[in-house]
């Protein structure tokens, strides 16, 4: 059985992604960091991040929800919410009557 990622696991995953993909110094990344101001991401970087969410985390993204993501905390919460929903859906689909 796979272990579900907790909030800290997701933060470490996101932090590593930003360091590896955008070469952002690790010390610059915390939960309060603004994606566009502090980390200096642009719209192309945001699209890359969406691709990562879909591919690596197996998350279906929603454009309306994505527009509300402005900080690292928002990214972590979004992943946590989406993966929790998937786990609940998977559990519900495994229930037999």
C-alpha cells in the first residue's frame, strides 16, 4: 500500500521541483514565498508547473482554481486537496455492494 504524502512531504517535493527546474536557491523557498514576486516565476514557468502537477502528481488541473495560486503554500494546499480528493474517489470506487 502506498503511503499518502503529508503536507511536509508535498512542500519538500515542490521545493525540490523549484530548485531543480527553475534553479531557485533553496533558502529562498518557503511556504510564504510568492511565486511571481519572490521566486520570479513568469507565465511560462506557471504552465511548466501545471504540466508537472498533471504528470508527476497525476492531478487534473482546473484553470479557475489555478488562478488563485500565488504562493508556495497555495501550491502545497492545491496538491494536498487534489490528491486527497483522488484518494477518496479511489476508496469509493473500491467499495462493493
